[in-house]
C-alpha cells in the first residue's frame, strides 16, 4: 500500500508537466490528485496502527499465537491454583468439616508458705505460687509423650479421635504409631502460661462434648499426680541432705566416744581430769608432810645426829622424798608399770579427745537443728495444683470457624495465583 501512494504522488507532477498548454485541464487534474493523495495518506495511517500481516520472523501470526498460549497459561493458573482450591475449601468448611467442641480449664501450681513468706508476698505483690520451673514442667508435661501414653491408656485417646462424627480429613487413624498420636494430640490441645501469675490455661478439642470432658478430666488427674510427685520429690531431696549431714555428725561423735573408751581401757584411767587432780593433790600433800618433817629436824638440831630420834626423823624424810619422786614420776616419767605411758601423756590424749568430742557434739546439735528446720520447711512448702476453673461440658461447637477458615483459604489461593501470574509475566518479558 505504501508503494501505491508513492507512485501516485510521483505521477501528479508528470501529469502537470505534460499539459502546460491547457491551464484548465491542469487545475482539474490537481484537484483529483490532491483528493487521491489525501485518501492514500489516511489509508497508510490506518495501516500503520494495525498489526503487521507479513508472516515469518517474530511478528505477525507467530506473535498472535504466542499471546493466545500465554493467555491460556494464565487461565490454567487461575483455575488450578485459585478457582478449584477456593471452591473445594468453601465446600469443605461449609458442608464437610465436622464440628469440634472445646473444653477450657485454668489452674496453677501453688505452694504453702510460712507466715513470713505470706507477709513478704502481701507487701511486694510477688506471686505466691511455686517457682517458674514447676509451672513450666507442668505445661510441657501436658503436651509430652508420657501424657499421650497415659491418656491413651485411660480414655483410649486413639478411638476418641477416630470417632464416626469426625470427617475424613480431621479423623485420626488408630493404627498410627505413638509419635503420630503425639503430633495429633498437640494439634488438639492448646496450653498457654501466664508468666506474671503462673496461671496455666488449657483448651482441649474433641468431636463430641462428652469426649472433650473425658479428656480434660483425665489430663487434670494426671497433672495432679505429677505435682504431688514433684512435691514429694522436693521434700525427700530437702530432707535427704539434712539426714546425711545429721548421720555424718552422729557417726563422728560415736567414733570419738569409742576412741575415748579405748583410751580408758589402755591407760586404766576412767577420768583423766579427776585422775590428774588426785595425783597432783597427793604429791602436794606429800610435799607438805615433807616440809613439816624438815622443819622438825631443824628444830632438833641440838640433838646428836646418831641419836635414835634424829635417825628416825631422817629416815622419814628420806622415805617421803622417795615417795614424792615416785608420785611425780607417775605424772611425767615414761615406763610406769601397767600404764604404757606417763600420766601426763594420757591426760594429753584425754584432753585432745575431749576437744574433738566437744566439737563433734556441737556439730551434731547443729545438724539436728537443721534437720528439724528442713522437716518443718518441707511441711510448710508443700506444692499442690490449684484448679480454679474446672472443665464444663460445652453446648455448642466452637470449631471450625467456617467462614473465617474459608476466607483464609481463598486469600491464600489468590495470593498463590497472583505470585505465579507475576512470575510468568516476568519470565515472558525477559524472553521477549
């Protein structure tokens, strides 16, 4: 079409140049040519705005065919990713999903406190419950495998969640192992713990109100047993340390008493203090008698040394001196017959044992007082499970949230289809 316009535009001046002699003919021919040129330009502009019809290469029929295939791809994405999943989700939540009944209960792990502890709690506003460790233990135990096994033995958890009221997608297969039952149980129970108060909120779902009540009551019974076991274990641990300390102090004191008895048997001394005092008193008395005899001898200095009275007095003095030496030897000298050692050494052994005995006796008294304090503290700080919101049988189903869940499913399908369409367009643009 462009070639025809060019030929007509070139032919116009030829016609004018061939007819110089006829002016009228030239004017009429110019009007016709102008009309033809205008029409040709209009057709060219129209053709320029339309798609090219030349086949081959990357344009024409190939381009239109590629666009049709891309539109079919987008239509397939919309149907498979958005339309069908949305329709099935709405159909499932509206007509197929089974009703689920929820039972809620609230409880906390508490411990009895002494009057001082209660006063501190009232002043500071601190929690009067047990430590956070016991609360965390109870929360984890509810969703543990041990709890799942106990519930399966007590209320036949597998069959309760395989009830005929359940739909195919939410029903549990009783032939599955305990690990799958644990995962299913975690899906059917919600446990929330308030860190500030220690309150535990438990929500259990089942396909009938009676089943939900049975499961909740069984969980509470097992939780009470757990808390009682923890309380008894803490009590035994606290008393066990005090008992061990008291037993060590008792054995130490008994050992020292036995050593002292052995020393008495070996030395022949029943009481070292009394024996030493008696021995010192005897030596002192002999020395006093000796001093009197010496004084008497001095008073009889006018008598002849070979006189009977003087010789008798001298023999008495010598005899007392020997006795004093012998009694002193009992206190200090080694080799005393029947003793195995000097009395001073025996007294030293007695004194050392008496010091050890006094220390051991004080340790035993302290250990006995500590044991008594531990026993009283264990009685005062007994843990227990305080259930202040017991399970009640529901009258209407709480789950599923049919409209909400269907809306979420449609939104997710729309988001997925939008992401795939965007990706497809980006890939097409990069290949163009």
